[in-house]
């Protein structure tokens, strides 16, 4: 089974800065021989607040003839408590109505694929707990299948035991709960997006992959972190094990967010610069 992971497309009907990357990406996917496409979030620019952004992006996704599963990113459903756009009932309802479940399970032969809404993790509320209860049940009922997890945010940025990275990764308490579940079950892969970096690593027996964005790279306006700045996809080949390959896609333009952030994300531009300064 071949799965193509795409992530961080950041498309919009009104802020069309990155929309030109869809045609070469879609054409590549169509000839890739993929059995399934998984989008690991930030489908949209302003989907956290606009039906039309999610609708526009889903119309693009439906141009792909391959089956597709999606999990949300922070620009689709919001972010942590205290952020400008925290995840709330209205934002979750928009995603669930226009896209589908924000976390899901799909069995494919000897594999169980699980999509997680990593933006719920950190609220310590009923939605956060409900997802962990669901995940525990999904892992317990796997019936001998190997597990691949897909989420927007990575488990960590620099080190498995690092502290709270805020915007960048799963918060420590929820991360530890994931570590405990990963240790108790046959989790072969944790694939994510969010960082606009392409990177592969390992946590104990679990392969970690950060998928490259399909929209833009980030320059000096953000902190440095592991991985490579490129646009592309990840090809995951599943058999008895899983092998993952990061692939740059010809014809895509590596836009640099620094040059357009004030136009695309004006409400975040000053916060990003404050993060850099600190």
C-alpha cells in the first residue's frame, strides 16, 4: 500500500498567494500510483473562521481521484487556549460539517491508520479527553494490526523530553500520554506537518516524519529547527513494515513566508517577530 502524505497547503479563495502550487502537486499525485492521500492539516489560510476557505480548499481536494483522509491544522480549527483563535465548538463544527471527522480510524490490511486532531491536545477539557479515550480504544481493538498515526503537530521539535514548546509541538502532558500509548502498542509511524520542515527521525521503535509544506518555507522570522526547507510530499510504503521517503515536487514554488506574512497572516506577523526576539 502506498500512501502520499501532503500537508500545510494554506490555500484560500481570497489570499491566493500559494494556490499556484496546487496544479503541479495535484498532477504529481494523480500519476504517483498512490492508494490513499492523507492531508496532515493547515488545509486553508483562514478556515478557522471562514466557511468559504474550507469549502474552497475541499473543492480543490475533490479534484484528486484518489481517496483522501484529512486531519485539521491550527489554521483550520484554531490553536491553544489563550491564542487569537483558540479551538472552540464553532470551529470544530465547521470542520466536521465541511470536511468530516477531525480524528478517525481506517483499517487497510495488516495496518490500522489513525488520524488525530492534535489541536485538541492541551485544553484538558472534555474534547481533549474524549479523543484520548477514543484513541485508547482504537489501539486496544487493533487486533494485531500495526499502527500508523497521522497528526498536524509533531511530538517534539528538538528532543523527546523537551519542555513546553507552545506553538510548535504537542504539550508535555499530552505528549507523555501519547508516549505511553505508543509504548504499549505496535505504533510504527508518527507522521506530522506544521513545522514547514522536512525531517525523519526516531522515537524508540517508532519512525517520525515531518512532512514538507506544499505552500511555503519560513526564513529567518522563525527560530531555527531540525529539517530541510523544501516543498513536497512524503511517500509511505506499507508492507510488513513502513518505509517513508520525502520527495520534492517539480514545478512547485518555494514561497518564503517572511516576504508575505503581513498580507497572509497580518494578525500573526507581530507575534512571530516577538517570538524571534525572545
